[in-house]
C-alpha cells in the first residue's frame, strides 16, 4: 500500500484534476486500476501454484515461464525500480523546495526555493547515500521504518481530506483564502498552459502521470521471502492494496477538485499542504517521509532481484555477486 501512495498523490493528483477535471481524472484512474487488476489476476494465478523464494517477480516468472523470460523481465523490473527510486528522490527535493517557497511567499518575499547552486543535485545525492547506507547495514531497519512511514502517510492523507471538507464547509481556510473556494469548478477538462512550464497537457500526458501511481503492486512480491505464507498473503494483500489506494485517489480527486478553484489548483502544486488540518507541516513532513520510505523500498528490492538472478547463474556478469555472498555467509558461520 505504501508503494502506491506516494508523491504523485500529494504533488501531482490535484494538478492533474485541475487540467483534466474530476470526471476525466476518474476515468484515467479507473483505466489504470483495470490494467493493474489484470496484472494482479495473472500474478495470483502464478504465485498460488508453488512456493516463492527470494527474488520476487523474477523468481515467480522464471519458475513458471522459464529462466530466459524471467531474467529478461527481472532486468526490466530492476531498471524500473531504480528509475522509480530516482523519481521518489526528486519528489523529496520538490517537496522541500515547495515548502521553502511557500514559507517565503507568506511573508511577501519572492523566492525560488533553491538555497544555492546545484542544491537539488546535492540534496538528491545525500538522500541516495543515506538510504543506501541504511539498506547496507540491515534490511530489518527497512521493515521497521516502512511501518512508520506508512502510518505517517495515512495521517497526512487524513489531514488533507479533513482540511478539504472543512474548507468546503467554510469553517477552515488553512493557508488559502475564501476566494479560493469554488465548488464544482473542476468537473470537466480545462487544459491550459502550465503556469510554470508553459506546456499545455492533454489526456495522454495526464495518463502518463497517473499510471505510475498504481504500478507499485510488485513491491510486495519483492519482499516475498519475509512472508510466512506468500502464496496466500500476496494475492490477498495486493488486491486490497489496489482497492484501498484507488479509493483514496478518487476521494482526494473529488473532495479537493469540487472544493478548490481551478486557478488555485493550477498555481499551487502543493495545495494538499495548504488545505491540511490542523497544520500544513504535518503534510509537508509526511510527503518527505513517505517518499523516503518509497526510496528505501526501491533500494532494498532491487538488490534482491540481482541476487536471485546471480544464484541461478544466468548472467555471467552477476556471478561475482554470488561469490561475494557465499564468502559473507562463510564469515558469519565462522563467527
């Protein structure tokens, strides 16, 4: 569930709603969910036919469709995990910049959010280094932190929805103004140039932003070696994660989209924090923590795929990984 609820929900969904409208955004979300459910049905049919070891998607596919197909898809999934991790790191950086920019704007100062030259790149490298160190010294920390990050994410979502409902009723304004309240203004598409980039989006570009939000279902399978009964837990847990996350995305889309004016949604990319009740810092910190949890998930699942492929000796370039792991196991046994 945590791998699906991320930066797209807080930083992109409201902007997509302002351009595509609530109705069109709902159609895009349901189409993406339908594709995910097809993947889930195929996945469930595969995982219930045998035991599952470390390696997640690679192990399941290689044992059912053949090692060649498993290695090909495993490498693709490995590449996707690395790229997703990069996207989540950039999400952390953007959330920090948006928060700094909003703080200065509140006091009447124009500020881009950048502290110094190449601060985005330096902050991104620091986040990658920190998460890599955490994963290196023990995956158990990743499991402990993932539960904490999920709770923070859920708390942030509750604060956003509570603030949006209170804003609609006129009893709470957050960091918005009364003129930002405009019921039912975002029902239909209103594609206009982006205030920051000048690019006019369309349905396909909106779908390209929405679809990655529902593609995190395989992360649970990547942790299959930690499950007691993976053949039962993976289909059930994946299905309810899809249902719950889709409901949350639709709730945020409609509650915020039918309350806040179109112009505000287009200009304020982090309007979720501006609406948050009782304080915006809960959501701003929650987005950063949520994205860090997603980065940790990518950092921990990607090496497991390479390790599983190295055990099967399919790619000669990975044999060195198997030799190093065997040496580490011998050292642990000697101790």
